[in-house]
């Protein structure tokens, strides 16, 4: 029972992160019909920017940059968060403007290959010494190390605790808020209507007077901001950070991509659902079956979904345009 | 698509689409643009070729009065201290031999390439050392997976390679050009199993294993430990795996917690081990952990702090060893780098000195002659013990067990082969 609850809580926190990243994949696919492979590198950018900001901001309030004894004031943490979001959406805007927009009318394969190129470029630029460097770093703690819950199960020697750290709650709450905001933005605002129109049919949307390029830019900025948020929350939960080109980051992006496909790529609610499903399959599979195959469960699920319902759980069948 | 695009090729179509007002281009401007683009490409190509050849020429000029040896190691990445320590050990040995007049009157020069702890980078670094820099011998790597990536390249090109600290048996099985100066995992695994079974503080009969399934070192050591532990009368109650660089170990650790082991064997590298220890502490897991020489880094204590108190690992040497050859080395190393050498620095030093020893007696500096001399090494007094190569090019040496106390490793015991 204790282990079940613990696994459940971890799955919820990690599922929120997958969902945040999956949203970026799914939004870009919804509008441009291509997979933005550079998206996982925006997560890395968010993570490493959080680190760079943190080690520069902490000395300002008289704390040690790498091992602060107490967490910084909450406005500083929030400030770093906002700055990371802003810079990540700027990066998303620039990538779209410089790499993808010139290929707007090119065959889709060209854009796809460009996306892989952009991803490799970002990974390797990130490893340069004057950018982030190629060594792992430890993220200083920006939040108090509280445990909101510590429930004992069993007695004596075999006593086990279910621990709910503050950071897990914050991940869950912040990503929930961001997803809610996105949902409102897409379904309740004029901009959202424009976005859906572009996604439905780009040419007709343009004929209706919708500024297509601006809508696409905004899609990239929104998706990248969510990815930046995921990067920030990820390093707060797992403070020992791998170097920017480490395969773990690629795998993180890949799993979020699987989440988007499982939920139905192009569907915003599907991405959130997919994120949680992937995290549950991964965590419970690792606990109850074997941790040797934790990635196997995720990708087997992908194959299964593609066989049974190729459009994903919430995706609607799309007729191939002629 | 407007008809005016129909005559031009697909490339100019893109450039037209980029200009928002689609106007018809006459053929002549199109070809002019193509010509300009072509000349740009040719220019870049020529520039690249000239710079490459000039680089190549520079490095190929090897003067006859020096010996160039290569080192590939993880100077950056998750195992950065492995490469840095090894490189420092090698540099120290080179400084020493050059101060004493070099090898047979020739000065030794070292070329070091960073492989970032990535097998692909290791392969290209060694290819570069062997083919472009044409080194006489190669030293490296620490991680067995990276040595395995590089060894076939050295073997094919007939360049002797000495791995200072790759313990997986497969490394030297690649061929007769590949040597090492450390013990191998069948021995290390049995040392760990014996210690877990017999140490007063552990006396374990039930062990759990958490292994890095992406590292040949970790998988190999895990198998050897399992074999030896079961042969000694123990049982393995849980076998879990992670991948190098993983951040979340909660599923594995909760699973291990449920199986109630008396010791957890973690044959991983220090960065991951540090993270595992921190998360195990958060989960309230108080079982002692045990590992191999992959733990050997000052960073381990910095990452894990007191989360590893009461945990043990096997290693090649202890800086607390009072014997004069160890203490002299430590004094030399501290004089140059202002830090206490870890086992990898000591092995790097030994690897370089064994190489110079073989070069001194070899009839020529060809790969074959050096390798033949290396195979004859017997009773070489190294910092990490007396080194004699066996028929499989592996030395037979004792191991030490260290205990983590508030972030620093302290000497506990020495276990010799055959004990």
C-alpha cells in the first residue's frame, strides 16, 4: 500500500512534466503538421537557463551560489521562472522565424530534417564552454525542502513512509495552472479561434484575414514557454543536471512526444492525457514488473496505440488532403 | 500553385515563395542567382579543403627526437573526474621521465582528447590519435564501454593501447595490442560479495542489485557479484536497473525497499550513485550500499554528502596506505596539483610508467615490439601494487575496500586474489 501510494505520487508529478512538454509537440503539429524535433532542446534550454540565472541571482541576496543554506525569497524564484519562460519563448520564436518559416512552402520532409538539424545545433552549441559547458552541474535549491506529508505504514522494523515533497505539489499545481490557461486561451479567446482556424486549414484562414505567420509564431512561443516551464520544474525536482547533449534529455523529449502521439497528436487535451498515461505505465511497470524495461513499456504502448487507434486516444481521424 | 512557377525548378520555387509578392522571374536572373549560389558553395568548399590540409600537414611533422603518446578520456561529462585524474597521473609520469632524460634519450609528448564519456566520441578521438597524430601508443579509457569502443581501432592499426582502469574482462580480449594495469571484474565482484557476506557490520544473506544497464562495466560487475554472492550462500532478493544519467530512481528504490535486503550492490559510476544515495535517503532506506571502483571520485562525496555514510566500495588503492611508494606518489601529486590523488590518477601514473618501461627495453618503437615487451612485464612496482601481466594481458593485484565517512573514503581492508 505504501509503495503503491508513493509510486502514484511520483507518477503524477512526472506525468505533469511529460504533459507540459507534450503540449508543445502537439500544438506545433496541430498548426504546421510536422514534428518539431528541436522541442526537447527547448526543455534543456529552460533547465540550463534556470541554473544560470539561479547561480547569478543567489549571491544578490547574500546566499552561496551553489549551496544556499536557505532558499531565496519567493519573488526571486518566481522571477527566475518568468525570465526562463520569456527567454524560452523568444528562442522558440527565433527558431521558427529563422529555420522553419523560410521552408513554409517546401515539402514537409525538408522541414522535418531541418528540425533535426536545429536540434543537433542547439545540443552542441549548449555544450560550448562559454554557453553551458559539457559537465553536469548541481542546481541550487530554490524552494524549501519541505515534506507536506509523511505517513507511516507498518510498524517496527518494516516501517515505511509515504513521502509527499513540496516540489511534487508545486509541479502538479503549476503545470495544472499552465494547462488551464492554455485551454482557456485556445477555446475562449479570439487568438485561440485564429489558431484553430489556421490548424484547420491554413490557406482558408489566410483568406479570412487571419495573420497566419503571426499565429504560427505565437504557437511556437507558447509551446516553448511550456517547455521552458517543464525544464525549470524538472531541475527543481531532480537537481543534478546532465550536460546539454546527454541522451537522457533526448529520451525525456522522446517520451513526451510518445505522450502526444498516444493522446492523439494535434489534440491539446490528448497531450495532457497522454503525458499522465505514459508516466503511469512507466512508473508502475518499473515497480510491479521490472525496472530493466521501463522504456520498453512506454514504447510498447506507443506501438499498441498505433495498431489499435492510429490517431491516438482523443485524436479525430483526418482525411488525407489531396 | 501559380502557373508562372511551373517552368522554374523546385529550388527557385522556394525562394519565390519566400518573397511575399510572387512575381515571374525571367530565366536569366534565375541562372544568375544559381551561379552566385554555386560560386559560394565552391568557395566554402575550397576554404575547407585548404584549412584541412594545412592542419594535416602540421600534425604529421613528428620530429624524430620525441615520442608522441595519446590519451583519450572523459575530461568533461558525467564522469569528468575519471578523465581529469587519469590525465594528471599520466602528465606526472611524463614529467618524471622527461626530467630523467626521456625514454632512451627521446622526450615524451602527450596528446589528450576529450571523449565526453560518449562511446562515439571515444571512437573518433582514438581514430584521430592513431591515424592523424600517428601516436606510438594510446592510454585510456576508464569506463569499460569506452575502452571497448576504442580497442578495435588500436588493434587494427597495430598501436598498443593500455587501459589504466577498465575492469571488464572483454576489453583485453579484443586482441594482443590491448593491455590494462588494473584488476578485472571477476575478481572485483568476488571481493565485493565476500565483503558483503563476511564483514562484521553487514553480514548479509539477502542482497539487492541496482545496475546501470547501459554500461558494460556495470552489467559485467553485477553478474560477477551475483555469481560470487550466491556461491557464498547468499540470495539476491531484487534486481533493478537504471540508465546512465537517469534522474528518477524512485520506482527501483521502492521496489528494493519492498524486498527487504540487507545490502544493496550498486556497480555504477559516481554521479548516478550520488543521486541514488540521495533519493534512497529521502525514501528512508537505511540499508548499507556497496559498489565498485566506479565510485572513486571526490565528486561522490560532494554530491551525496552524509547520505553514503556506512557504505563501502572496492578500489585499486587507498591514499591512506602507509607504504613509501604510495606516499611518495601522493607527495609528488600534491606538489603539482594541490589535491589528494584518487585511484584513477594512480592508475594513469602506473599505466604511463609501464609503457615507458616497455619502450626502454623494446628493440624498436614499433607497435609490435612495444606490445611484446608489455606482455613480458613482471614484478613491476606500481603505486597500485605489483603488476605482472598474465597470459590474457591482465595484471593480478589485490583490491582494497573503502568506507564512506562524511563524504571521504577511509581504508577498511585489503583483499588479495586467491584469499
